């Protein structure tokens, strides 16, 4: 992973653009970070993928806000394209909508050397990326993430896929993008809940192995939410952190599993509520999951209880839920959550694997965790 300090020439007093390079040899690609990138998307894509045609995949909510601007930028660069607009929400990550996107790409007679462009959050990025991975055995792929969660996490690293009724992201493929354009100005249209959900993934990088970054977020929480220079810097550090892990372990045979801190619990929570965004969105599940991972680690004697409390306090200050009982609707059960945990992608030969921690910034992979210990822990957490 490499970084260049600034990208492009910005007028004095404005936020500079940044470039992070995901270093994968011949398949390396840029993450460009800064305001106004959606309007430069055509030029940036054409410079890297000359002569392509494209399919732009978005959802109804994002499409109303940004599809025209992206289309204008693509046309200005001479990129012919079709537009595929899907319903918004986690339930769009399904076989039904994947089939629709694939059929539209084929109907447009796009070729293997052409591109699929994902304009949206994590749902659209995962679905469009998976479609690009399987159509003609692999097309080019460009990410234009419009949420904080997508800019700091899901748009980077090449994980693509859809959900199954049996669990989240259980059907998918590794398929790296050719370019990521993270327009930070687009974050201004997010609701506080959407921004907070993305912030949980940002916090994750500090909790894995960057304790100084976690401390920075504690000190700069208001500025990151307020949109100051601290926000752009936090996005850059997050992308650098993920790029470094991806470059070291692209297909998650080892250290990349650390990026799942909080996700084993979080995905189980999402599955238990049926991916109902009115009850829980992904980043909220991750926030609760990271707190649970620290509390479980403390219970097992790995992590100081004070660190678990510090994590919960910070995420709560960011407006995120930190208890299972904070999820609205019918109470969840241990059995429901254990079913979701049993479907986790890290399960190997029926043995549970968790990402646990020895303290803030000291996450580790814990194989063969005792299911009885998990059940007992969840029973206590559900009673909180």
C-alpha cells in the first residue's frame, strides 16, 4: 500500500484531494478522495479505461441525487453507458436483483473489457461488483461510493456479493475494482443515522491495530461529524488501513480476517431482524458487535474491562447503539443469534472463529471458540 500526499491542484483554502494506492501488483488501483470527484468521474475513468462502454448501477434514492451528474461527466468523457436503477435498501442484495442487473448488462451488449460502475452505498457496490465479477467471467469495475461506510470500507478491497436468507454476504466473489472515487462532498446529504453507521467502520480500524487513530477519533469526534478537515483525514487513514490489509492478504487467508472485528456478532444481529433497516442497519450492527467483541474478550480474560467500557462510551457518543436491547422491535433470542453465528464465513469444520482483542488496537483471530461460552455470554447481554 502506498500513499501520495495530495491529488490534483485544489484552490487555496479548499480540502485537497488524496490518493491511496491499493498495491496488488498489475492489479493495483487508486482510491481518490476529495470533493467534486463525481463531476470528474468521466475523465478519471477514461484515463484508466480508455474506449470503454459502461453500465451504471444505482438505487432510487442515490439516483435522484447524483445519477444525472455522473451521467453528464461520463458523456463529457465520451463514455457511452446504460443506467440500471434498483430499489434502495439491504434487501436489494438478493438473487432477484442480481439476475436483473446481469440481464440488463447483457441486453446492452457490454463486453468483457467494458465496465460496471457502482454509484451508491455498500449494497449497490456489493451487488454491482458481484455482477461485474460473473458477467462474461469478469468485467471491469468502478466504485463511486456515496456513503461514509462505503467510502471507508465496502468499496475497497474487492469483496462483492449478495445475501442469502441463511445469512449475510454468503454468496459472492473477490473482484477488485479498477478505480474508487470517494467524493467527500456527497456525505453532506447523509442523515445523521447514515453517517454514524459509516463511522462505526471507521472506528474499527483504530480498534484493530491503530490505537492512536482511535484516540484521534475520540478527540475529533465533533469535527469528523461536522465535516471539517478532520473528516477527510479520517477517511484517508481508514482507506490506508484497509488498503494495507488487502495488499497483505487479498483473499482473507490470514490477517484480513481482522477486518471482521464486530462482524460475527453484527451479521448475526442483522440476520435476526431480517435485514430490516428500520430496526438495524449494517453499521449499527457492527457497532454493537464491536462492543460485544470487547466485552466477550474481557469476560474471557483477554481484554481489560476498562477498554471495553471505553469503546462503548465512544460509540454511544457517536449516536450508535451499543447493546442488543437497544434494537427496536421484538426481543431477540440466544437461539436466533447462534443460528446466525453458525453461518459466519469464518466457521471452519463447524468450529466458531471470532475476532477478539487484548485491548484497544490489539485485535486477534480466535479459532475454535466454545459455543457454550458464546451462548452464556449472549444470555447475559440480552438481559442488559
